[in-house]
C-alpha cells in the first residue's frame, strides 16, 4: 500500500515575548563577565530536508573570556546570577547588617524579588559598592527590566571603575534603543576593561544577539564595525548578529571575511595553528597554544558560515567554499553534519548519506544525525536501510515517538498494515498524535470509503494553522484517491489560503490540474508558487520542464532550469530536464553532457530514453542501440522505452 501523504511535524512552542527578552538580557549580562540549544515521495523532499535541519543542533558559541558556551555553565546548564563576592566590609550599623542578612536568607530560599526589595534600598542608602553589585545580581534574578536598569545605574555610579557595570549599562542602552548612550557607555567600558579589544568585540556581539531587538543590535554592531573595519572579530560579530536575525546573504559575506582575518590572527599567534585546531577537534588540549579561544571563534565562524549557506538556499556555493575546511579537518563532526545537509540540499544524496553515517559512527550519541540519516534513506526509497537507525532511536529517550511514527510509515509502505497500525497507535499520546490519526484514517479508507473517512477527519479540530493544513491535505488526497479531482483541487486551495508559503501545496494542486489536462491552470499555479518561493528548485524544474514538453517558451525554460541546476546540481531529474531542453533547442552535445551525468547518478528509464534519443539524433546510433539493448529488460513496464528503438528507426 502506497502512503498517500507526508505530514511534517512541527513542534509549536508558545512563549511570552517579554519573558523571553528579559531572559535573554539576563543571560547576556551574566555570562562571560559578571560571574565568571509511510514512504517518502518526491513531493516530500523539502519536508525531509527541513526535518534534517530542524533536528541538527546549532553551533555552540563560546565566550572568549571564560571558554563557557553562551547561555550555559561548564556543565551545560543555564545558570542564574550568583554572588561572587560579599558586600564590602565598610562600617555598616547593626540594623543595616540585620537587613542584609535577612535579604541573603530570602535569596537562599529562592525569594529573589523579596531579597532585591530589601537589598536595593540598602545599597541606595549606603552607596556601598559590594551591596550595589549584589543588588544588581539579584535584580537579574527578578526578570524585572526596571529593577535591572535601576540596579545597573546605581552600581555604575558607586563603582565607576567596574567594567562589568559599564558592560551591563551599554547593553541596557542598546536594548532601549538609545544608541548615543550605548556608544558612550561602551567607550567607558573599554577604558576600564581588562580584556583585549578582540575579546570584547566578540563578547559584545554574543550579548547583543541575546539581549537586543534586531534593528538596535545591528545598528550598534555596525557602529563597532565602522570603528574597527579591519578587525576580523568585528566582522565575525556582524556576521553573528545578521545570522541571528536570519539575514543570511549578508552574514555569508562577513563570515567569509572574518574567517580569512582570523586565519591571519592565528598565524601571528602560532604559525602551526592548524595542527592545534586538529588536536582540539580530537579532544586533546594544546597547552602551548596561547589563545585557544581564538581557535574556537574561528571554528564557530566556519560552522555559522555553513548554517548561513543553508539558510540562504545557496547549497552549492556552501559546498564549494567549505570543501577545503572539511578536507583539512575531517574530525570536525559538527561541520561534517552541516556539510551533509548542504549535500542533501544540493541533491548529492549518496555523498550525504555516507557523511551522515560517518558522523553517527564516530559520534554514536548524535541522535539528530541518526534521524536525518533515516529520513534521507526513506526519501530515496531505502526503507530497509532506514529501519536500523530508527530501531536504535526507538530506545532513545526523547526520540521514541518520532522513531515509531516513521517505523509505522515504513510498515505501511511495505503493506504490513497491522504492524503500521500498532506503531501509529503507540504515538497517539505524543506530539505525533494528529499525524498518526491521519495515517490510521488512510489505512481504514479501503474499508470505510470516502464519506466515512471524511467524517472521521471532520471530528478532528486542530487549533494550529499547520495542523489545519495537515487535515486539509489529507482530505484532498482522499478525494484524489476516490477520483474526485475537482474537489481535491478546491480543498488544496483552502489549504493554500491558510498557508500561502507552503510550496508543496501548490505542487500538489498543480499536478491535479495536469492530470485533468488543464495546462493553463497548471502553469498559473506554479507561477503563483514561484512568486512565494523564487529559489525553489522543484518549482523551477516543474515549470521549466512543462515548457520543454509543450515546446514553447524555451528561453524562459532555459532561465528556469539553469536556476534549478544551480540550486540543486546533484538532482538527476533536474539535469535530465536541462538536457532535454538542450535537445529541443538543437544543442545535441550539450544535451548529451547533461543526460550522461544524470544517468550516471540514477539509472532511470526516462533519463535512459532521453539519452538514447539524443545519441541517435547526434549520429551515435550504435551506442544508442547498445545502451537500449543493455538496459531495456530492466524496465519492462516502461512502454516508451520498450518501443523507442523501433520508433527511432521508423523516423
């Protein structure tokens, strides 16, 4: 039984915006200076790729001053501010001492707000530097922006020599949008900072991406970059902010500049730095290396560059730029995973599969990569190969549901319907509940029929838009299976209105129009989709190949298919489309090159037939005949291929 639909799980997390911003501010201020994240059809390609990216962990950003990951302690846990030094031993009267002790006891019991309400007035009254610092620490535990601002101002006023107070002050000013005050307080901070300019530039970028709204963070980082245009660390910082706010095209430019500059800096520190980085990646510590944080920042720049190429949909460019790094540092498994994702995006599935497998072999706890490997194998139709990683994940806490869901889809694809039902029923109390119910409805379709199945779907009432789209897609596919194509088209339109940026919906609706020979509607639907996603390789290929088959708009087809090839040069069916276009335009040698490459990637009957026809037209009749004789028995059900030589002889 062929699985009719793929429904991508998207975990929805509801948060209060203010709380998130305040938490980011607290972490940004604290860390690094204050106290020391059933079968796969061709239409599912994007869903599979997105799932692969979705589960892959982002690169960990390391603070140059502490070596601790941003937002974490050495043990990997987010930590609240803590008291690192007691109030200074100035003359405090007994009543003040009593209130200090009372505040500290409340803090020990977790009553941070109450502790702050006691200690902050005392700090104002006594203007004691130690009390002011302690009040600041408690203010961050309150998550109250007004309290944090007041405590920051007090600490800065009573301890103007404290670099941390000025750091907190400039970050607060950026967050509030006061660029003038932020720049002034940055300069005051730099005057008392005991860190190098490069360390402070990196720290500034890391804090800004956590604490400030996008425009304010970009404005301040742009000012720092203008002040230090040749500093690789400033370029890195600008890339970091741009990446955080998903401005990937610009981030690529700055990360590339930063990587080159950081290599120069590393060479000045230690000429043999590549060996030190290899040791670091292998888990060994090179004590002779003077600035290990610089190695980490260089690696982070490379990882974030890979992430930016993925975000910018520039997979082939990313593969080209990062190829030397991947070859030089084969033990950088985080980069190997990202490089595999770029290979998937570019259509180099075999290479990506091998790379994913290598990552899993060397890092058995890389469960996200193991899942990506399973999904990639499913997308290629290798269900047996997907079973092993999914079976492993079934026993891993946090991955049980996703593994069972996909094991259910594999069982469904293999016609093992009872086993599929068992797997789907196991995930009914998980985040895959809706997906499983839709597949269970599909399994019952043959017995229940269309009306009963639609009634089952009507009982589902999801609130999230993504889930509503899932139900509509399932409804459309059931209409299609029942032969009611017009109804299916109507339902797809309802889904598109809910999710106009969901490209797969346009593709599925267009294919129905094509089945009904409504070619104008097919063209219009794909054109609308391309307006939403102009760099979507499958859309470009679908419309471009349509023009080729219609033998019209060949120049427009050339533009579309050239763009598709540039985006996904490893996808054989796109190369086939481009080769067939060249044949239609009379460029037989060019057509041969594309089609030979496509056939070398996948022995597909359509590609084979195209290549044989091009060879025949180009005068290579013996090779064409030999190729047909060698492979025609492999595809006995492909009627055009079986009749091809007879047709060519007759022509």
